[in-house]
């Protein structure tokens, strides 16, 4: 997918920056998010910041409470993480089964491009960007399988799971797992693609 000329709205740029800060751990769990300070950081009024914080709340990365304000969510407990993994696997296994008849050569090329970007970020030790492109790979499949309805169920689960995600720093295996998933899809082999997916989601 060619993103060179894509114009990204200011609110999405801010949301993406804050997502990166939260996923990387630069904004630690329970950190209070001050609207005025964020407005000054990004050079905007408080209105766009409120919109962004609402968006991140819906995504599960931020908690907002009346008369208290917004703060970074806490990582999931071990029990909740396990439940999230189970739910995520079910959604993505459903996606694998439902993309086989929809996948075109252009779709496969787009997914190849995503994996190339994953490899580049890994090689350059850009681990937060790698995490985001990893999510993009899976989101591509989920959207192709079930559209925005399925993405809206899946996305908050994945983002909350990825807070302070450490596995991505330790193994080339992570990138290779995505290649194996795509190999299964390219071969129209649901069983192989699903097995590779289950190895990847943990």
C-alpha cells in the first residue's frame, strides 16, 4: 500500500503519537493526561485533544472519568490477558476462514509490503513502529473478512494486549511467523494459516 501521498488528519497524527507513547511504555500506566499540556505539546487547542482522548478511551488505552480526567490504562491482569488472547484467536481464526475467497493478488502484494515494513523496523530496532505494523497486518485480515464491524470488536482487544509488549524486541521469529501465516493464505490452506496464526498470538 502506497502511503507516500496520504494526508493524515491532525487528530489522527496526535492519536498515533499517543498510541506509540503508551504501547512503548513511555507513558506509563495510570499516568494522568492533562489536556492543556497535551494541547501545548501538539500545538493545538484543547478541542482536538478531547476528541483524541475519547478515541483512545474507546480503544482501551485510556481511562476517562467524570471530574477526574483521563489517564493511561493499566496493563491487563494475567487472567484478562489470557481471556483476551482466546477472544482474539477466535476472531482471527474466523477471519482466516473468511478471507480465502476474498483475497486477490493485490491484497497479497499489500500484505507482502506490510511484512517488508515489519522486517525493516525490526532490523532498525524500531520496536514501537514494528508493533504498530504487526497490528496492521492482522487488522488487514480482520477488515477484509468482516469489515469495520469486526474491526471494531477486535481492535480494542489487541491494543490493550499490546501495552508494554516485550516479545517484539527479542526474536526475528515474530516477523517469520507473519510470513508463515501469509504463506498459508497464499496457498489457500486454512489449516496451515490457522496453525501459524495460533503460534503467533500469545
